[in-house]
C-alpha cells in the first residue's frame, strides 16, 4: 500500500493512539491472542471485517464459512488484516414467524459492530433473501468502505429430467399432492430435488433478485452475483473481493460514493429486466433511505414499468441459476440494456472504481434462450405499477404476470379495458383466510376480490407473505384459478401471482384497508393506477371515526420482545419497512 494515498485509518483510534496509551493498550491486548502481533496491528495496515452471515442456522449462506477463507487470503495478500465476525442469522425458510422480521434486527446489530469496532472496511457476505438488504442497509448507515460478496445460487435442481426450482416447485408440488399425483414422501423428495447443493435459491426469487441488484448497484465485483455457489469461480471471486476491499480502503471508496441516486435508478431498470421480486422495492427503498437518497414507488413505476422481462428464469420462465450464469449473468443483462440506451446511468461508479458501463460493455449474451434480447423479450412491461386510492397511498402490482385467463375475465371489456370492479371479501390475516375461504356463507364467485389485512409491518411484524390467495375449491373446479388479491402483506418472490400487495399504509396503521368491509364494491383501474372502495368520503370518514372509538384496528399480540420493539417504530412497506429512528 502506498502511504501517501492512504487516508488515516479509523482503526488507528483503537490500536495506535499515543495520546491515550491506556485505552490503546486495553484495545490492543486481547487482539494479540490469536496470532496477530502488536507490530501488525500498529503498522497502519487496514483492518478488514468479514461480516459473516453463514451459520448452521442459515444454510443458504453457510458456504460463506468456506468462502471467507479465500476472502482472508485475498485480504492478507493485499496487505490487510482480517477480522471475521458473525451477523445475526436470517434464514428465509427457517425463521418463524418470518425472516423479514429479522432484517432490521440484523441491520441494527451490524451497524453497532461496524461502528463500534476497529474496522476500516468490510466484506458483506450476502445471499439468502434478507441478508443482502440487511448488510447493505448497515453499510449505508455506517458508510465505511464496503463490498458485497454473494454466496451464489445453488446448482440447478433436477427431477425426472426436468428442472426443479426453489420455492416454485413447492407451489407446483402442492397441487400434485392435492390431486393425488404424488404422496407425502414423493412431495418431500420433489421439493428436496430443487436444493441440490450449497447456495441460495436457484430461481428468480428474492435472493437472486437482491444479489443481482447488489451488483447492479455497483456493490459487487462485476459478474459476481450469478456464479453458482460450488463453482471454482465462486472461490476465485471471493479471493478477488478480499484483495479488492483493501484497495477500496486505500482509495476511501464508500457506500455513498457507489449507491447514489443514479445507481438506484439503474437497479430499478435491471430489476424489471431480470423479473425481480416484489420484495425489491421494499429493500431498495430501505437502503436508499439509510443513505439519505430519495427513492419511492413512483420512481419504480416511472423507471421500471416499461422495461421488458429479458431473463427466462423460473417462476416467470423456465431456467435456473446455473443457466443464468452461463448466459452471462448481470453484466450480459446490463450490456444488452445499454445497447438499447435503456440503462439510465452507465457512468455510475462501482466498487472497483470503474463505472458500471465500463464493467459491462464487453459482456455478451451467451445463451439467448436464457437471457433474451431486449427487443425479443419474454414479456413486455415487466416492472411494477404503483396503485393509489382510498384503499392505500401505495401498493404495487406486477402486471406482467397477469394470466390470459385473468385478462379475459377482468380486462377484456372494450369500453374500459384496464379497469375492473368486484365485491370485496375481507380476511383478517392468513388464519381467517385458511379457515373461511371455502365457507359457503361468503358466496365467493368470479366477481369477487380477495382482501387480506393485518399482515403488514405492524400488524404482523415483518409482514406476512400471504397476499397471493387461491380461490375457493368450488371455483377452482370450475376452472377459475385466480381472483384479484389485495393486501397489506407481501408475496413470496418465487410466486407469480398478479396480486396488489405491500399496501401502505397497512390496516394496523389505519390505512384504507382497515375500513373496507366484506360486500363493498371496489374498483381497480390499471390505466389510471387507482384502487378505490366505491363508497362516499363521508361513509369512509364515519367508518374511520367508529374504528378509532373502538381503539383502532386490532392485531395479534407479539410473541417476542423484538416483535414489539420493531412494531413500535417501524415504517410502512413503501418506505422500506425501516426503523424510523434509524433513517437519516
Ligand atoms: Fe434462502 Fe431462498 S431460502 S435464498
Ligand atoms: Mg421469500
């Protein structure tokens, strides 16, 4: 390292402060216990943290325990000193009542570690759904040099000669189990076939989405997101990432230099092109707010809605993570967008000190059946619509997943091709839905819209992934496979339903969803971007006053202290579900 360029390291305040020998000695003595010498710690070499998200509790990220060894070699090679430490585990498939609850907890914990310890730069080990936003949010808040390293997707799953993708196969298998095509053991085997190796979900769920967007934001080395976890290149890029963070500290490249408004605009466009999860706006809006970068769901509609879907991955398409990598991954997608002038800011800077445009310019689509050309996409207009009305201030809808059946039934009226009306059926959370969806008293027919409430960040801490609801069995038998679904919860990134979700403010925050009643007539206009209960403002105000008199919208008791703490200070989905006191 050249001493001239190097800014004063923050770790010096701990390890080499002659003005305060007492504290310096105390800070330094225990760190000598694992092989480091005083000379090393006081040599002016940067201390690089490895924020370790892998553990036995978080199998998606567990391979990071191996990869960290390569990261360490890179750090040492480049002249840094490495301190690896644990991040609060978040496992999407393991945590009850839901992993989203822990995103802000992991964020808070990581902020304290990065702020309170002698760390000059950090490698963020990302992967499973919420680990990526948690790490990037913390890096945004502390704003010390940071680089992200994906653990990489699992290998493709296979069953009887067909690709089986994470999550997506769970939905399909359930139908096969229900119809008797497979039994309980067959179902377990089928689902397990989708998870053949270390790594995160191999479909375009929230994990592949967020890892791709971490690269599109410029926070990973180019090409890093899509390399499958067990591949040789995954170890190599881990080593390069370790080397690289040392030079980032040297050049003082901080998250605020990389994750600019321009970078977020790029990421929104990439999200549409890859067919990213409906969880992405929540997480990106959260990261942006921790940097003080303005970003909202209107930006998502304005920048993302018209971008076509180019990546043919399940659940929207056919292929899986290995194919995505072989097709060229994120650089190929970005390069193709650039060729059509669709990447808003090719000059946005990335962690390697080059612009995203420079990094991706020479990338080619290697498998055109997996990454389709921009002008021959899988679907047009793959972004999100941001709906508004007396039901909520913001709720998003992925219009590209509207099925032909749905379109014919609801959107084929030539006088009003973008709007539909229906009778509301309101469920008070997932239990009520499961208990009552087949209740004949509700008289659910194809003119109904299913509502679910009490499932937002306050009502169901972290928010529940429950908005995509199946119609009652009687309708399924008649060939009606989807009804319009609206709710203040989320939806799994591996599910492809055309729901109106992430409604903000939620019922528990006294949004319009708290006021709707079963039997109300509702109008959705996708052309105008509106969603309204067709009742007068006076009637709505009266319902609100009545509910307030009763003490507001009722929701279930918390089960753990953190749920209650989060519920007391969390913002709504459109604001990223951030902890309000944490935002700049
Ligand atoms: Fe961890 Fe999908 S469950 S990445
Ligand atoms: Mg999920």
